[in-house]
C-alpha cells in the first residue's frame, strides 16, 4: 500500500535535512545542552555564517528552536523524534562499520 504522497514528500525533505554532517553534529551537540551560535562555532570549528545557515534550515523544519536570554539566542532540540532517528541510524552505521548483523530482527 502506498503511503500518503504528501507525507512521503515531507519525510523525504526531512531526511535530506539530516543528510549533512554539520547539521548532524549540531543536533548531537544539542542533545543535552542549549547552545548559542558562538558556542556551536567554537565546538564545531565552522564559520558563524555557516552555523547560522544550518540553524535556519533546522528551524524551518521544526527540528530546532531557540530561547532568548538577554541578547543571546540559545538553540535547543524542538523535537526528540529526530534525535531518535539519528541515534538509530548511528547504531546501524556502527553495525556496518563492525561488520555485524543487527540483532533487532
Ligand atoms: Zn543495524
């Protein structure tokens, strides 16, 4: 049975958003902490405009949000679904790297 076309299209867009190492690193850093753009720049050694560009894409898809404290915006995960997708995919990637079969089937 074919899933709803609109839903599949939106899912495809979100998976494309996740298919970028800078965005994945941002999301993993935000798992436990809210971070400012400057903190992300320092941790990832990526330019401020590049971090801002990726955060805007993540915001557009409601994957991150931010709260303002004084003059600084602190970014955080908006949706834990996405972290689950990343963690599951990383588990699978580790299976491949270890030449293991997944034990969940
Ligand atoms: Zn696996």
